[in-house]
C-alpha cells in the first residue's frame, strides 16, 4: 500500500510540475512576439517561409520570411542594418518582397 501511495504522490507532483511549467511558458510566450526580417542567418527562432522551416535554418541574414522572438511591443521599432547600409524595421508578418 505504501508503494502505491508513493507512486500516486509522485504522479500528482509530476502533473503539478508540468502544469506550473506550462503556465510559466504561456506567460513567457505572452511577453514575446514574432518579429520577421531581423534574424541573422542561422539565428531564426523557428518556422518561416521559403527555404527554411525551423530554428537556426535560415540561409541569409534578415530573411523577410524568418522570425525571431522579441519582447512584445518592440518588433516594429527593432531595426537591422542591411548589407547596402540601409536600415529596415522588423515586421509582424512575413514579407514576400
């Protein structure tokens, strides 16, 4: 009976831990937004369009289809300097042009 109770308590603790972790992850995610066109080659956070599909797979700097997480509300004011010396702000949606 003690083994059953210990196993049950362990299972409950594991579920509580996963729930707490999930809530922390949701809070973290709410504090971030996807910002397209600002990641260096191989530094994108995940899914994008075109020739790369997940974290670290973008092939070129500042690919307009690759995104990186930034603090919520900062994407449109985040800028990068392009190879030609011009600057570009991040975008909340991927751009095809």
